[in-house]
C-alpha cells in the first residue's frame, strides 16, 4: 500500500510542521510532498527526509516570497499527480486540502482549522497576513465567493481528522461536516520534569498578531516580571518596541534549549485563542503550569487549578490578575506531568495508524 502525505508548506517552525513529523513517525512508509521547503525556516529534523516539492518552489528563499506566490501554489497543488498512491493524507489549513485525488485513491485530510484568512480575517494585522498585502486586499473584495469555494471543495473530502473537540465543533459549524479527533502528541520521554519554578515567565510562539504576545509583554511590563520570549515572526519589531528591560527576546532556539527554558520557567504565558496548541502540553510535560486564555484548545489540554489557570478575556488586566492569583498558589509538577500522559506519543501513533490504515470512519 502506497501512502502520500501532502502538507501546505514547510516554511516555518509551527505546530502543524511539528505535527507532520509525528505523522511521519506514525506512518514511516509514507512519501512527503509539500509546495515549498525552506530548511532553515522549519524544523531541522526534516533534513532526514526526502521531501518532494514543486520545481518552482526551489527558487523561493523566504516565507514572504512564498506568500506572494500563493495563487501559484494553489494551481500546482490542484495538478499534483498522486495516481500511484492508494491513500493520500492532506495536512492542511489553507492549501493541501484542495488537491485532486484520482478515482480509487482514498483521501483523508487532517484539517487543523478552517482557513483563518477566509473565516477570521480580522485576527491578522497587516504584518501577519498569510498572503501578500496586495493579494489580501483583492481577496477581501471576493471573500463571500472564496468562502463558498472553500466550503464546496472541503465538503468533497471523504474523511476529516482534526486536533481537538474545539476544532471539530468549528469544522462542523463552517463546513457542516463531522471530523474525528486525534490529539497531536507530546513525547514525555523528551521533556525533563522540573523540580520547581524559576525566576521568569516564558512565551513560546510565532510572533504574529493573533498569538497576542503583546498581552504577555504588557502584563510583565506593568508587574515588573521577567519574561523570556521564544520565537520569531513579522511582529517582532512591533513587540520589541513596547517591551521594557525585563523582557528578553531569544528568537528561534533549538529543541534542547527550549526544553531547558521550559524546565526553568515559573509558568508559560499563553495568550492566544489557539485551535489546539502543542506548546502548553510541552510545558506541562516538564511539570510547568500554564496561564492561558480560557478559549479554544487550551480548555482541553489544561486542567484549571491543577496544571494551570485561565483568564477570561484577552486583556492586559485579565492576564495581570491571573499572574497575581498564580503567584499566591502552589502547583505540583508531578501532578501536572501525570495529566499530560493522555496526550502521549504512543496513544497518538496507535490512533493515527488505525484511522489511516483501518478505514476508520469519521465521528
């Protein structure tokens, strides 16, 4: 049985890109296709794989160039020849799910979320748009037509998988389709259990507008708390301009360095409304509590009062109140880590292989 995994693009080191690595561990016999692969932009583990890209993609050197040419990648993904495969797994939010599979080829889509630009365009600042500003202005003029087109093509996919119940509900609302939940995993053996909190808070995120890293910065500014920020992105200069001396930007770090940073943190600050969010699980695997905005996937991955706390609105005041409440509480690292075992890698590999190879139906 020949299997292909087709992912949107490998240009950044985000949650979806990390999840594709887990797909490859679960289905090591699969071939990997993507539109554009930037080795220095995404996880170094991809250098261990043979990745099939579009020929024109080899001329792209930056994420910005990739965004400018998004319509081209869409045309090419629609023409991708997958006739030699028995099963095609599209790993997608905005591109790969639109591929065309020949008759007799089984198509399963792991859909991270409805295309955010089409369904939540207000969540992007001009710097964080997933397409070029010129293209974005054009697309907004025909947004209703694009939404109809997106719904029509998505509804042709026979089977959808997704990351959490939160996303399953959103997919049902947008596309009127069921989806099976398979939680993205965290490998507990890779994360050391920390003996106790350090002297800093931690933020781990791409620096784009809807991640709301600015809330963590402003809260720590006002409280005079030390905050370390891991990640890079188009909002970096804006965020640096509002940060006081207690805030430190570390940029991209290695996986080993990130584990050390988790282990030494008081808590992870997680201000965004995430579809799922693997970062809170990584922190909790180290026994580190998470202070998160109480919406989206965080409600499924964090136990309030046991492995972290929620703040109810995306405001600086709400996050400050949450931090102050946290600093008057005690959390047990062992209990936090025990909670995360339900999201372990062995559970994921078993469930994912079953969904792909055993013909499990959506639910």
